[in-house]
C-alpha cells in the first residue's frame, strides 16, 4: 500500500498514480480558497504557527490549576509538600473517601498539586500538549479527552493504592499524550509527514521516560499515569478510526461509550476494594479528630505560649499524626518551661529512640537519671539507648539498676538477657530470660532469644524445645 508523499498517510488500496492523499489535497485547496463541500476533515491551522489572541481552554485549565495551588498555599502557609490535612479537604483522590461515594474527587484531584515543583512540571507539560491537542481536536473533544482520561487515571490510582491520597493533573496529561500518540500513529491529522513523525516520536519518548522515572522515585503515582495513558490511547484510536471528521454525533458516541466504560470500571473498583474502605474511613475519621485537636491546641498556645500542658498535649497529638519532629519540638518547649518535668523528658527520649537517634535519647535519659536516681524507668530507658549503640556492658549496668529499684518492671529481664547474650554471657542470659518468663509470661520473641542462648551453649535439646514453643506462640505450623 502506497503512502502520501506529503504527510506519509497510508493511501487506499489500488491507488494508481495518486501520490497525495485526500486530506493533503483538501489542505491545498483550502490554501487556494477552493475548499469544496466534500471535505472529509476540516483543515486546521498548524498549531506551532498559530497566533491567537483569544483565551483558549488550555489557558483556562492552566489558570484553574494555578488558582487552586495559590489557595492551598494560603491555607497551609507553605508552597512545599502540602500535608493530607490540606490536600484531602481540597479534594484529593483518596480511596476510602472516593469509593465511599465522594466521586467528585475523581475530578477535583486533577486540579490539585503537592508542591511547587509538582505543579511547575505539570503545567509546563499541559501548556505544550494542551495547545497541540486543542488545536488538532477542537475545544470540545479536547475538554472531553482531558476529563475522561483524568478520571480514568484517578480510578486506576484508587484501585492500585486505595490507602494513598493522590493529587495532580498528570493523569489527564498522560491521557492527552496517549490520545495524540494514537491519532498520529493512525494518520488522523493532515499534517506534513516530517511533523507527524517528529511529534509522534517526542510523545512516545515523553510517555516512556516519565513512566520510567515514576518506577524509580517514590511519591509518583504511576498507576494514575498508566490509567490516563491507556484510556487516552483507546480514545485517540477510536476517534481516529470511527470519527476522524469533526462529526458531532460520531464524536459524542465515541466519547460517551468510553466514559460509560470508565464509570463502570469505577464501580468495579469499588466492589473489589470494598473490604479495605471501611477501615480507611475509620482511619480518616480518627485522623480528622486528631487534626481538629491539633488545631485547637495550636490556637490555645498562640494565646498562651507559656502553657506547658498545652505544649505537652500537642506533642502527643503530633505523635499520633506521625509528625515526630514536630512532637519533639513541643516536648523540648515543655522542658524549657518545666526543666524538672520527668515525664516530658522520658517521652522526649523515647521519641528520639523511636526515630533512631539513640545518642540524643541517651542524653535525655542520663539527665533524668541524674535528676531522679530512684526512677527505675529512667534507668531501663537509658539501658535501651546504650544497647542501641552496642554499649551492652553499660546497658547491663543500667538494666540491673532498674531491676533493683523495681523487680517487677516489665520487659527489662528480657532486654538484660539480650545484652548479656551480646556479651556472650549465655548462662546469665538464660537466667534473665527465664526470670522474664516467670514474672511476665511467655512470648515468641522471648522463646526465640532463649533458643539462641541455649544453642550458643551447645544445649541442642532445650534450644529445639524453645524454638517449637516460639512457633506455637506465633501460631505457625511445625515442620515434621
């Protein structure tokens, strides 16, 4: 089958002597002012040479995204990494909410962005791809492709990651890229062959490169990108094959059928992810309550910065929300106001320990031991901080001090045994593990540690019995 010498489009079969397709002939006729009534496709100006002064749909979409970003920045007081308590109220796509009836989030999420770099890159892509798509498809089809593929990307996102909130126009942008790739590949537009090949190559590189990046960097929603790209490819192919002319009825039929299929897929995702939705909604409710508490405490502290109890309560609210650095800052403020507050110092050291900062934790626990040498919890906590730094000899000393002050303190015999095992004091370790079991009951971790100590002593039978008991406590089947 021959190709058009101007645009590279496939010519119909049994074409003898004709080297130019009907689209290119129509384009030439239009340039001469001789456009006839039998045109199969309206001739559109080449997008890269157009100079319109009117407001385009791309301008509107660009402006809407920027306006929402400014509103989110004002609400959060920052332009970097908007937290969930800002993004979700603005309409982020979040499975437990979206699939529980808040379907409007599949539209709103594509006008939200996470930070300045995110919106900057997406708007750069939209400015170029949107202008090209609007010029070639026309405003109505362009708007439908943008919204339909954006929704498809949102459904793919909540289907793949129902517990992760998602924002950004990239699903719709990938949809535009997919539609253009399919349309250029199937020869819909009467453009010069060189322009078609170059633009098609650029679009394919754009899609592949960005999907590749999304697979290697965290925080990029590739499920949304793939959903938008695939739906765009399907839409672009159907338009090129069924309605290449700007026939309103055919175009509407294609767009309507694809939209219905995507709506149906949304309900299928809802049915599939149903069991996880209820848990997610409970989590959102709890976090919303905690966010309200954080807001109220912050207001209270603004009115009275010297209120140590408010700082302490805010610290724990931040910990519940997973904001450990913010919680640590509040506890540090409590200790500035109340240097003798033993509980605040103990909590601050524990926060440092949980964030893998044992040196800071050791410093706080050492201050607490000096402040109150009879505090068994302080000695035990100091032992944990020392053990985390492999100072097991010093850790043993602190654990033993804690047990002298309070022999019933939970978990200290176990930790003492761990440090004794690290020092190869296996007899002492076994004795400590047995005391922990006698005082506080058995656990899989305790039996596993006891088995290791027995094994190190060459006591194979007790080691095997301890391992079997650990497996039973874990509920794991035993291998015969």
